[in-house]
């Protein structure tokens, strides 16, 4: 379980083919990690399978399945790519963002990036059609693992476009400042929205 409050960015330094899937290595600033702990990598929950330390540099390793590659943007990444990182939530931690599971629902596409001045940026993302009903204005959506407040929702014949305001701090500690029109991003809808939609579907089936 995560909150969508990214702790920093890491750098992809290894992609190694396995019999099934790949082993990846990420240089990170998170300090000592435990074998088996969960790390959200640009929104996708991965399990730490090992770690190497070389002086002040730390690299953790994780195995990525074909299913994860198919459902996320991790397969798009080349060596040197930056990724957002978050360690899993502890019971004593503050819930500053919103509840994020690290189970990516779909991949969205950046529709536009607009500079608003004062280092503020408007980001608009086109969502897959099936996610549209699960996103509401002033609700939450995890974009590449970052908890963001939805500023606007626009429906058209192609689906739904959600708008966000990116503040300077968020741009400085995440990869969101690197996005441009056409960029692909991992999406995870709010967990409560998912359950409410399921309950509503059940009631509709009974009526």
C-alpha cells in the first residue's frame, strides 16, 4: 500500500532478460532496502529481490513479469530513464496523498502540457474509455505513481480527458516535469471509486 507521495526518483541501470520477463536494476536514493519489500516504480508495485551497494550508490533489483510489462509503461523505459519511487506505507505513516495499491489500471496518454507561469503547469491526460466513469473533479488519480487532484474532467467521443495542476515542488521531485504531449503514463484510479462503481453495477443488475 502506498500514498502517491513520491520520495524521489531513481535511474534504470539494468534490463536483463529472464526465461519469463526481465530483471531490472534501479539506482535509488531510498537508503537500505529489505529483501522482499514493495517499491512503487512509477506507480507499479515491484518486489525487491536484491540490492547492491557501491560506495554511496545503491541499486535494487526486481523481476518484472510479462503481465506487468503489458499493463504498464515499464517496457517503454531504456537504460538511463528516470522513474518515480515510493516505499510502501507503514501503519505509523501519515496518509498525505490517497490510498494507492501499486496495481496499475491502465496506461494513459498526455494530451497537452501548458505553462501557466510562476513555474505552474497544466497537464491534461487522455484516459482509456473504461476509466472515465471512475474519475471525478476534485477526486484523486495516481499518475506515474504520483497522487494528483483532478482539476477538470472532459468527456468527448474518444473518451475522457482529465486535467491537473502541477506545482513546482512536484515537478522538482518527480518525473512529471519531463512529460510532453504523447508521453505514456501509468494510471491508477482511486480505490474507493473502484468499489463504488462495482456496488453501483451490482445494484443496477438487480433492478
